């Protein structure tokens, strides 16, 4: 079964950026991680609970995860 993995951080006002280092780039691309960017951990959990109830298709999960809801994600929304 497919697993959904999200990389997030607790650093305020910065968010995550896995493309900065080679290891992060490969983690994101090889494992197909979703990156939380500027979403809070609480927003990530709530959004995943909502969208995983709608679908288990990995492409749809990614699309919905990066779709802003009440400005929960701003930096990575252009994906």
C-alpha cells in the first residue's frame, strides 16, 4: 500500500526547503515526500485527515495537499 509522508518543521516563519541540500532533494524525489513548506504541523495533520478521507490516490493526495485552504500553504502552492 502507498504511504503518504510529509516533511515539516517547527521552525517559525521559515518552513522547510528540501531542495537546499542534495540529501533533502533525493529524499523528496526518491521517496515522493510531500513538503509542508510554510504550513504549520497542525495544519498538515488537519489537512491530511481531511484529504485522506477523500482519496488514497497519490497524485490526487499531492494535488489536494498543495491546494491552499484558508491560506494554510503559500510558498509551495505553485507545485
